């Protein structure tokens, strides 16, 4: 049989999934023609798909040497070295393939995804947009371009791409959620109720309708949050067949505790955890940072660099490499502070690098996977009856799960109302939560409050022009003058930001996704928070904080109660003054702002986890 016919038959076998027959024919071709580029490419691809990376690399290198102008071999080599964890080398290979064939959509797409993973978002967007110039209806390029545009806060452009994407492919992975979530980011509430119902029905049918984090702005059901997490985890970070930890029990003088996070920088998680990192007992724990995210050169980053025994930047490492490093370091406990938020890498934990793996703080919900052992919460966040909706074992801190940084000193000077853009008189309702947390039903309540309290204003955090325009439009649709919405500008220092809260009267919480760090900030500044406590982790956080500061009377359990209590406080200045004074008095005597106390509670929890794991060695002796 001529080589051309053998090659044709081998490719047919390969496409049919008959890899054994295909490999045999490709090898026969190489016996006759050792430099046959097509056979070398195909055998390299087969080896790559089988996980035989070293063999795959040999085939690709032979092929490139034999046919340096064959672009697919450069692409193959890039895919192989990327699988080996060398992102920079992979990118060079992809770029070399594009020099030979600038319009290869597969190379453009995969190199764009790689650049996105390297936090080179602008370069990634350029690759995806090159694909759209070639094929305006390429669904993956539409999805990825939209996601990149959200990183640059180009929401209207992103929304247009997501809308186009869903017209072409209505069941695109997480497409409904991508569109919904980005609309929420600019308070574009078109089809809000219909979208929520469609997404929830889709998840309950097992569809990839919405990523779990975005779903927290849709639903107040812990059961549905579990479904969303499980669907997402099954697709993106299933349990790996490899387990680097094989049941060993380490014998270290100190417990080796690793925090895994992309947010060890100027970020809400960074602000919450900085004091805890500094308070850790170094005589009992060796504290290690595994940093997945950017180095923003901030003063908060500098604090963290000083707080850890080791601070390891792993941005350039593959997930398997990071997992192997954690195993080689004999980490006892790895705490994931990110969950399914931006730039996290849950798949590191899928290799089981440590005997104890913990979900804490950064992601307000279950991860829906069996290789994360514990979730740290408190009894208000996850009441005992909600435990069935968590795949992790729930462990409770005694007061609150949310840390705060008691070292922060609020600026002494309070900016004037005029400096804040506020009227000189009248009640100031404040809500500095993110736009995506503002839901139409809660906004309805806020507008009714403005209507019922003459001269009052709603003080919101300054967003982009689009968000402000949409919120003002929504206010007018509800009969409220647009100028009764006041938008605060961002200020560089957190100490000055917190001082502004003194000009507000009541903080209005959001639902179903509460204010978390922002609610703690308001309470730290002496501003009472009124919350609607729901039936899911993210809708119960502010309620937990209020219990931890001794103000459970500010927790409500329906929108009707929420509206009634806020109106009652604003119509009774003496009652509001009394609540504010109680908050000030309680700050020194309750647990919420006791960083050292929370750190000790965390450490006791870690020690208890470690003892449970260690006891396995002695179970036979204990049974006698």
C-alpha cells in the first residue's frame, strides 16, 4: 500500500477513535519514511492525549526538524509544553505557529486562553478578536471576548457579545449566567425575573446555565447553590485520578499551614485576612502563602510579605506543579481562600496535595466537591439544618466566621457633607455594595423609603457612568427624582473611606447577596446595618456580623420586615441614636472586631482538624 493510502487510512482510524490501529499504521509509515511530518504530528497528538508527554515532545521535535514550515507541529509542541506546565515556552510555540499561519483559529483560540491564564488579558482579547474578524459567529471567541471585556469593565460591549452568542447557541456553557451577571454589574435589569427563573430551572435540570458565583445574585436557596457548585465543579475541576498525598502522617514540630489565594493584595479578602496572618502563633504554626494572583505593590501586599514564614508566588507554575510542591513541602493543611472566584485554581486541590483541605472565606458557599474536607463557618451562616447542602464537613467558629483587621485606624477627620456630595440636611441611606448585588426587589424597597422619608437621599458607591445612568433611570421609573441618588467617589486610603460612613444614618443591606466586607466596614465605622437574612450562605453574612456585634435586632427575615424596620429607625431619631450608641459600646466587648480572638479560634479549629487526621495512626491502640 502506498504511503499516501496508509496515511489516509491511519487518519480515518484516528478520527474514529481507533487509536491502536491508527498508531500501528503511523509507525509503519515512519519505518518507510522516518521524516514524515504528518505521521510524526499524529503520533505526537496521540501521545499527548494519552498523557505521555515526553514521548509526545519527542515526536513534535522530530517533526519540526523534518518540516520546520509545518505550523501544526509548532502548535502541537506548544500544547505539549503547556501540559508540562511551561506557559512561556508554550506561548513561544503558539506564536511560531501563528507566524507560519496567522489565521489558524485553533492556535489563536488556545493561545488566547493561555494568555488569559497568564493574566495578560489585553493580549488575550486581541487574539479572540482576531478570530471574530475571521468568523464573527465563532462561539468560543464570542464567549471569551465577552469575558475579557468584563475584566476591562466594558460591560455594554460584553453584553452585546453575550446576547449575540446566545442567539447563535442558546445552550452555550454558562451563557445565560454570563449575560445575567454582566447586566447586573451595570444595573441593567431587563428580563430580570424571567432570567432568574430560566437560570434556576436550567440548573435544576442539570444544565450549565450559570456559574455558581454569579448564581448567588439569582437565588436565595442553599439547595440550589449546591447544585450550581456541583455542576460547575464536575466540568471544571473534577477529582483527579492522581493523589499526591497517600495517607502519610507527618511529624513536624509545627503544623504546616498553607493559604492558597489570588487575593494576597489590595482586595477585600486581603483586608480581612491581613491581621489574621500577622496574629498567627509562629511557635505552633509554620505559615506559608501560595499566591496565585498579581503583585500589586500595595502596602497591604507588603504587610503580607512580612507576615508569612514563606511567601511563594506560583503564577508561572502549572496546577499540577503547585500541587506537587505542596506535597513535597509536606503541608499539613491547605486553606483555599478563593473557591470559585476570579483567578482561583481549584484544580490544584484536585490532586490531593495535603491531608487536610479547607474552604474558607473568599467564596461564600459550598464547593460541591469531595476533595475539600471542611468549610469554616458559624452557626448563623450555616445553621445545622443547612448542613446537607454542603459537601464539606461544616466546622463552626464560636462567634463569627468573618475576620476583621482591628489594626485599621479610621481617619480622625470626617469629611463634610458637602465634600461627600450630600445635602446639608436629611436622612442619608447608605449602601456601598457592588452593583451586581443590587436586585430590583430590594431597589423597590429603597425607592419606597425615599418616597416616605422627605429630604432623604440614597448614597451609593460611585460606579461607571452606565451604572449610574441605569440606577437613576430606575429611580425615575419608580417616581423618585434622579438627584436623590448620590454617588460616592473612590478614595485611595481605606482609613479615609471608612471615615465617610459617619455621615450616613443607616446602611441598607442587599439581598440575596449580602454586603460582606462592606457590612463589616460600616459596623466598624459605627454605622448600623439593617439586613434581610435569607436561606443561603451569601444572604446570611450580614446577619452573622450583627449577631457577632450584639445587634440581632437589626436582622430581619423578609423584605416587608426589612422595609418596616428601616422606616421605623429613620422615623424615630432617638431609637436610631440608641442603636448607634449600642454599636459603639459593643465594639470593645463583642467578638466581631477581635482579630486576635478570631485567629485563636481559627488555630484551635486547625489543630482539631490536624488531631482528627493524626488519630488514624493510633486507632488500633485506642480500640483496645
